[in-house]
């Protein structure tokens, strides 16, 4: 019931329910689960310090009742990392992602999708800290898992290729970025409807990679494809549309 209320955005009702449950629960496991749910709720509300507090309460209980390599502990560490990420404290996020990842690596099979997700979180933290070699290292670990366990046209595989491209873009290696952006686009064109926002993202990224390589003609054609999709999906005043229009205008002036 609480999860449904959260999904519907009824945060106050969900909080009332969870607090009522806390008063009535007698088992530690139930209390830990409810504290975790309250942490998730506070994170959704943007009340990040309170979110960390509830997750830490859950973690304290779990550390007493679970084996030290239990995946639930890893998930709680990861959730705390996600909150710190939302607070833009990327070094703190990395600390908790790392604690969770150590457990996941012990507790899960080497090709488990949750382990891939853990590697991606670590990669994001490194990318946000501009530590690009480490960001690539962990994205590539995730990518190896996805290539083994997912169908070749799976959206998660496309997202992983896209993210690797973004890291190379951050490094200024635009030709390598383009290689991965094009891999992502190839999957997305097969798997998604022609006006899907992920396709717009791919077209935009490829355009900007070509622009980084000093090309002015190719970027415009890709950015116009991104623009066409975004104009279908979003109001004309949306910032993403203005940004693409500004980029197209800038490139046309350089031609």
C-alpha cells in the first residue's frame, strides 16, 4: 500500500501509513523495512538529510540481524549513496556505493544485473568528479555483464553504450564517444518508436560529438532530428528545445 501511495505521489498519506506501522511493528526486520521506505519517501520529497537519517536507522538494524555480506545491506548502502548523489556530494556517494558494491561482489553471481547497476552508480560518481578513467572502468564492467545477459537490442545495453560515450565526450575524445553513441542509436532505432525521447537523446549526442570533432554540417542534420522529436513530445517553450535550437543556430553561423 505504501509503495502504491509513493508511486501515485501521495507522500503525506504514505508517511502517515509508515509511521503508523512503525508504532505497531514488533520485529526488527519489519522496522528496518519501514525505515528504508521512509528513507525512499524523504528522498522523493527532496528532504535528503531526513532520507539519510532513515536509511541509517534501517542500516543499524540490518547490521545487527543480517550476515555482513547480505544483499539487503548492500541495497541500503546504495540507497544512501543515491541520496548523497542527489545532494551533489559525489565523494560521499562514492563511499557508500563502494560499500554496497563490496557486498554485491561477494553475494551475487558475477553476471547479476544488480551488480551491473552497482558498477553504473560508481561510474556516475567518478564521472561527476571528472575522474574519467575510473568512470570508464566501471561502465565497461557493467557493459560486459549486460552484453552477456541481455538481448542485443535491450534498452539497458543502449543506455550503457550511451553513458560510455558521454564519459569519452567528457574526456574530449569525440571520435570514441561517437563510436558508442552510434552503438546506442543502432539499438534504439530497432527497439523504440520513431518519436521516443531516447532517440532524440542519441541524435543530439551524436550531433554534439561531430561538433566536437570540428564538423559543422553533420551535427546540424542530427540536431534537427533530435529537435523534430522533442517538438512532438514537449511544449515549444521547453528548455531542451531552446538548447537544440541555439546549438543549430550556432553551427549554421560557423558553416
